[in-house]
């Protein structure tokens, strides 16, 4: 096993909460306590995704534990990956974060958990920020570019929520996928990939993309998988949504929790599958007004059900 494969990978969901305070703009932050990796640095409220959780549910739970405030997750803003060095009990690894614009309930934040990794929570003015953890630095850039708290989207959590315990034979998988369109023709087209015979949904058409490898960011994984499956390069890539579902892997008796980061993108050209022995056997463009006739994968069907092209 390579050193890259030995990296510990942690995936979390985090809240970008802002509010107007007089003439200034404030952001909700949580200070990392002595039992955390980044002692004394101020991070976003949030934390690790538990098995079977939708990332939005993770955010609501973690925000209540850390700040005693209820949060209403809205638009998915960004996915990032940060390599972190070993420190004390914390191994070398990759920390991945899914950031959501989140509206916080009225009230003053206060610590809600006794034995967590946070020792202080507060609204901090954007023009006088403390020492920031890396996920907060990402959030500050987003806020400076215009991101704000907002009302939640009409999100339908993926199947599998409410499973109280992780099954003994189980696995979590993080993937990155694209709604890739082309508007050169009168009717917009969408690029889809047909799943190979050894896939549980063999013959169904899926969104281009695949699993995030150790050490990759979701965007890096999307770019690599997109090229392997279609021979094309995605352009104008932007965050769109997050999917979460629990399913039984065909033929393995293994229960999987799949978290998918969905991007919007454009592409041009004739698709050609470049990978051999992969999960894709064909790639093709489809007019969006003919999608009703296409046998879609569960991921593609759920993602495109309410999508406007």
C-alpha cells in the first residue's frame, strides 16, 4: 500500500453563517479547544459526517452541539480538501469539507457540548477576524465574494437517513460528479455515461464522475474521472449540490454510504471512453427534452429530477 493510500481521510459538513450587525458584517466561528488539531484557531461550526447521515443533517447536528443554535442549511457553496500533518493523536491525512450557506436561529451562541473540541463560539466581525483555521479561510473568501446566509433550499435528504447504527459490514464512499451540458444546439444536451455490466446499475446512464482518491480534492477527482470516462475536459465548473444515499452493494453483502459532490459544468466534443476495465462502457450526449426516455441511474435521476437546464 502506498503512502498516499495510507492517508486518513475525514469528510465534514460546515456552516457559513453571516449576519448584519449595524454597519458591519459578522460570521459565526468556533474556537478550537486544547483537544483539537488546530488549538486556538477559529473554525466554522460543523464536523464529521456520521455513517448514513446526509451532510445537511450533519451540519444541523454539529451546529447545535457546538453553538446551541439551530441552523438551516441553504445553498451548497464549495468542497475543498486540505492535507494535514500528523500532530499528537491526529494522523497525517486529508480533511475534506462541504460548505453550506446557513441561516442561524436568533440568539447568542454558547457551547452546547461538554466534551467536544470547541471551547468558545462567537459572532466575529469580518473586518476584525481572529486567527483562522483553514476551513474558515475558505469561508472568508466566499463571503468576500458575496456568499451570505440564506433561507434553506427545498432539499430532500437521500435515502438511508435515520439508520441509527453503522452496519458491521459497511463502507463510506465520497464521489464527485457533473451535470455537464452543451448549449450549442437549439435544444441543450447533457453528457451521460453508461454503467458497465459489472456495476449494480449496469446499463443505466449516470452523471460523469466517480470516487475521490486519497489525497485528491473533489474537484481534482471530477476532472480526472470526467476525462477517463468521456475523453473530454469539463469547463465552467461550479458547485451545485450534495447527494447522500445508503445502499447495498451488489454481490458483496456490503452496505455503503455514498456522499456525492455534484457540480455544474459545460463540455464540447465527441465523447470517448478512455479507461479500460472501468465502470463506464459508453459516453454520449442526450437532448435534455429526451431524458424521459433514458434509463437513468439513481444518482442521475435524483439529481436531474428538478434541474432546470
